[in-house]
C-alpha cells in the first residue's frame, strides 16, 4: 500500500503529502491550455482576499498580476471524497521547493465539499513565505536555478483511496500489530521546507539574459503564519491524478503580448470597418421589413409621429 504522510493546515484544514525527491524536467514545447476548473475541482488566485482578474482564452485560464502584490491560492473540492492537491508555481513545488513532480511530491489535503487557502512557500509547520508577484530575476524559481517555467501555476488532484475499517478484534484475543501500524513506524519524519533562495551565480551571459526577461514571476516573500500538521493519506491512484488544474499569469503588457484581450475585444478602426463592409448583408426575409409603426394607408407618416 502506498501510504504517505501529509500535512494539514490548522486554520484551513489542508494537508501536505510526503514524497521522495524529484528530478528536474527537461524543457518542453508550448503545453496544452491549462484551466482553473475541471472534474469538480477549482482553483482561484486571490489578491488581497478578492479573486484576481481572470480571463478565459483559447481554452485556457489567464490571471492578471501586478508587481509586488501578495496573493494566495484557494483550491476547492466539490466532491464527496477527500483529495490531495499537489501544487507547483513556476515549476517549483510549493512545499519542498524542488522541481514540480506530482507523482512523488506531497500535497495539501482538502476535505469533501471543502476548500483550502495556500499562503506561500512552506518554511516549516508553522510558517510559509508569502507568494508575491515579482520580476522574473527575483522569482523563487530564478533564485533556485532556472526560470524556464515561470508564469504558470499547477494543481494535481488525487482522490483518497477508500480503505474499509478493520473488523473489531475477537474477544479475549491479543491482536497482533497490523502491517499498517508497522509501516507507520517505519515512515520517519521528512523535511518539508522549501529552502530559502541563495545568491544567484552562473555566467554573466545567463545573468544578463535573465535580467532582460520581462513579465512576472513569484518570489519567496516574507514569513507569514501558516500552521500545519501531518496526517496519513492513501491515493486512489498513486501516479495518475483525477484532474490537472492550472492558470498562466503575467502583467498587463505580458498578457497582451500573449494575445489575451485584457481590455476587452479590440475595436476595429474606421479603415478596417470600411474594408470589411458587406454590400449585401444577410437578412432573414426576402423583402424589406416594414418598421413597427408602418401602416399600408399612411405609411410611416401617421403612426411614427412624422409631421
């Protein structure tokens, strides 16, 4: 049985799931669209407690961020089963700071019909480093080695495996320790903190390229209170999530460059209107329809208020 240790936030009833270390993913071509809801699950980016401005475009979800603004993630479970939510930002796991890997990294536990707010990168069982929109060079991902995946938030949802309760012990019989209990004893405590970013190194060319990259990332912000505790959790399918949620984010200029209609659908210029004018616009009738106030004897002069 794939038994895992998870952390539950004391204030939000969320859970973190223990896992092995992961390896960094190779650079990928443009990915399919990511959406903020699927299969009865939903994620929302909150800025100062209110939903951030969000756009649906070409099948994907995009969030408008602002440099320096603090945000939190709210993940909702609209199902009758507990789920584990493994979360990554800019390709980094929000619990241990390692490259995102939903197969082995642990996540937050969300109760049935419930939700949880995630405050930041996990520092300890008591604190998190706040999520703040930053420049790409100051993002946590860039500080930890690579900004390749900056600009995306992902959530993998794993429903809990149903484990029937054990039968009551036989009377006057000494029950032997169950295998589950032995496994729990063998599961030692695992480090869960995302390491604080160190000073950036690397070549001058790589540093210059990073410094010139526009748009937003997410920094490792100030410490905020975020108490959690560990609980046990068994996934129904250890390697395949029931749903993958996500949003892509950037500032206004960046979203416009990506073709997102931040200011609404663009208005056509007069020249574009004239170039696209149709001399025979389609009508639903074979003849010119009369106005509502028209009469056969008087035309429009009597009933339409003409003098």
